[in-house]
C-alpha cells in the first residue's frame, strides 16, 4: 500500500516537470490541471497512509503489551513437550486394537499394578473387549472381596464377581506413600485424560528415562530424572525394560512395545466408550447426510413453481379515447 501511494504521489511531480518543460502550453490549463491533480492525490494518499500507520501502530502496541512470553515456569519445570505419535486407535475411523489392549492389560497387571490402582474398572468391562467372560470370571475369583454384613453383623470374604472393581495394591493412600518414599502413585483409570498430552505424554514418560541424567541436571535424593515429567524429578523409577513380560501372542516385548500397549490400554480405561462413540458418530453422519439430501430435494421441489415462474408485463392496449387526450408535456 505504501509502495502504491508512493507511486501515486510521484505522478504530480512528473506532471509538474512535464508542465515546466512545455512552457508553450496554455498556462491556465496546465496550472489548473496540475493543482487539481496535486490536491486529489494528497487526499487519496492521506487515508491509506494513515490507515497503514494506524495498523502498524496497533500491531506494535499489541506486541508490546502481549507479545512477550510470560511463563510462570521454566521449560525444565514445565517438562519436555512430548512427541506427537500417530496413535492408530485415536483416529476418527479406527477403533481400539483388542490384541493391543490385551497386551496392555497384561503389562498393567504384571508391572504397574504393584504400585498403581485402576479403581474405576470393573471386571465386567473387560469382557468382550479384552477377554472372554470365563477369563474375566476366573480373574475376578483370584481376589477376595467383603460380603454384605450377615445376620450377626459380621463381614466375611467372598471370591470376586464380574461386578467387582479391580483391587488396588495398597490399603489406603498412606500405605501407598509409605511404600513409595512419600510419593503417591496416582490411580491410572483416568490418567490419559488427566495429563496434558494424553497418550503421547504417558508413552514419552515411560520410555523417556535416560541412562544417566544429563550433565548439570540436579536430581534430588530419591527421585529419578525424566525430562517429560514437570520438574524433571519423578518418584517413579524406570519400570519398563526389554523382555520384562512375555506376551502370549509372541509379540516381541520391547520397552517401546510395552509402553505403547499399556498406553493404549490406559486410553481405553479412560474412555471405554470411545469405540461406541465413533460408531454412533458414523450412524449420525449417515442418517443426517440422507436427511440433508432429502431436505434439499424437498426445498427445491416446493420452490420449483415459484422459481420457474415467469412474470410477463403486458403493456395496456392503446385505447382510442386515451390517444385523443393531449399528450403530457414537461412544460408546466
Ligand atoms: C514401584 C512402583 C511403581 C510402578 C511399578 C509403576 N509406577 Fe507409576 N508412579 C509411581 C509413583 C510413586 C508415582 C508418582 C511420581 C511422582 O509424583 O513423582 C508414579 C506416577 C506415575 C504416573 C503419573 C505421572 C504424572 O504426570 O503425575 C504415570 C502416568 C505412571 N506412574 C504410569 C505408570 C505405568 C504405566 C506403570 C506400568 C508400566 C507404572 N507407572 C509403574 C510408582 C510406580
């Protein structure tokens, strides 16, 4: 815009030069044209130049006020931003991979369950997704649960049922803290939703323990260095090592494979409805697209007579009486 107005303002200079060169030209005409052009160009330029200056000023003022990053935490305190991984199950037209969930549940049970509870998951929700009814029943029966008080008010123990929830490793939070150097291993049921970065964060956390903390990093006593954990010092040590579990489907149990499987499993635990939600989404899309097409057709059908109507103006037929009257004139 500035360039254009500069070009434009160059014009009267050229015109003046031309006028000066051709002195022979009628003076009054040349002077008047040059002044007229000069005045109009000043007016045309003032607005764009002013608007540009105003826009630049506004942006500069805004950048001055809000453009500078003000962080409450340093990047180390914030934790390293996890990498974005192409999670297959997170795609809108994909479902959880039941094999992966089964492997992930195995990793949870054999590794994480010794410290972390999964208190919102009942055995029944594993049925059909991760295992068969019989497998889930057998798993439930491995644990004992309290019965309702009997006639004497005694609470007895009974084997678990499908409606029971997965038991936690500790009696209460205090016992959990006592066993973990004062740190509480959080419940993992909603962990994927509870952390910024979701699956990416959990996968990065589990696989992100370096062999040695980098030079200069301060790792407090009893904590472990993990760049993805806010503050970088985490009470949980590295738990996944190659071949820690033996998968029944013979998938090689590398650290990253186990981390990926348990992360997908934890995503399922946090959103067991995800597959149904996507399926419902497809049904809604199918039905609404038919209804949309139908409503467009009905609208066109209803409007067809109006839209294809032709309005014709027939001028009045010349009447012999009217033509005898004097014609109206502009003179009055
Ligand atoms: C030896 C006990 C132990 C085991 C085994 C363990 N954790 Fe932890 N975990 C902890 C403790 C303690 C914390 C709390 C860390 C803290 O607050 O510094 C924790 C924290 C976490 C967190 C939360 C981190 C955050 O952002 O707050 C996640 C996620 C997690 N663990 C996942 C797992 C998974 C998945 C497994 C199994 C592969 C696992 N843990 C195995 C002890 C354990």
